[in-house]
C-alpha cells in the first residue's frame, strides 16, 4: 500500500489532498510575483505581469494565460476591500508524483493571496540597520523563482544580528549584488566632488526589480546621476547615504551597515527626496 503522512496522520496516498502533490512543493518548480496597492489602487501592475510572463517563459511553464491572471488579480483585489495590500501569486508546473521529469500534459497550478500590509512608517522615518551575507543563491536570479531558501537563510542570519535586511555579496569578488528581498543603493561622492546614485547592474545574478526601475526614474527626475556598478561592503559602509527598495516598502533608508553609522545616523537628504518623488508615482 502506498502511504502518505501529513503531520502525524497516516493515510493512503490516493487520499492525500492533491495540493500536497505539487512540483512547487517538491522542487520549487514555479515562479511568483508580489505587487502592492496604495490607497486602494494597484501599483505597477503591468510591469509585474510582464516580469511574471518572462519568468514563466524562462522555465518553460506553459498553459498559463497571463491576461487571465491579470484579470484575476484585479477582480480579487477589488473583492478584498484592502486599501494598502500585498498581492502575492505564483504558478507551478503542476501537480504530480515526485519525479524530476514532469508528466506530459501537466496542468499548471495557480495560487494567490491578498493580505493587508504592515505599517512601515517608523522604519522609513528612522532608517534601518543592515548587514552583509554571502550570496548563496543560484546563478539565474533574474528569474523570480520559488526557490528562496538562500534568501530565507540570509534574512534569518540578519535577524539574529539585530538587522532588518541582509545585503548579499558574491564570495569570489566581495561585490554586493542586492538584498535578500530588496534592491540596494548607495549615494557616493564621485571624483569631481559630485553625488551619484550607485547600484549593481542588471545581470543574471540580479532580480530585475520593478521598484528599482521607479527608483532610477526618481533619481533622474531629481537630477541625480546613476552609476550601475557593483560596490563592496567596505565602500557601502563609507557611503554618504544608503537605502533599500522593495515592492512592499518602496524606499527604506539604511542608517547602519555592519554596525557602522551611515552619515549622521539618520535618513539622508537625497534619500528623503527620492522617497517623496517615489510617492508622486503612486499618487
């Protein structure tokens, strides 16, 4: 007899709810997206849907109608009645027994949640501490894969060290890639004494963050030059200002890096200016 166990309950395999037999659970064989709403309006839905479609194509999941997913997001969000919401959805290759090679004709699975966002106003007002962590992720981070174990381990390590985010760096060269769940930015003084915004370029080990795109647009609007070039943890610790950016929080100032105070230990002037500009995009 083929058996399954859920918690401490043993049952015949054929009685197991099929949700447990999913390639997303067995192999992280799927992709996901997260977007948010501001004051009852979904923000940047089209760029998120475009990235979702690119991720599906990158791992060859077929049978998902992206336009239908878009409609589901809009309709389900409208039913939620949540003004400041986090919208999460993912698609897996489908449900089958645990085998590396999927069954022909497998139907993809879809899952979505809409939840209320926490209030992040205090950390945005005061700034956060971050710390470095080796980047243990796979080499195709431009795909928004469900496989986030390395990100989880980095964030857990940061929490143990009293930090809000882990800033990942590759162990070969010591160059920062991004945060465990965010893009990372530094305001630096250039050779001419001017200020530049520096962030890692979009290569295969960087997620093409939608929020990052809006941050760079905000920088351009306020006349801040952007340099897409990776920096080391030592360079970051000596920056004039630091901040991270992610879908659920948008821009969050960083006031300590690996215990080193950044600037005067308060959110920097340019960071606050970019935060105000970003809010104009969602107003």
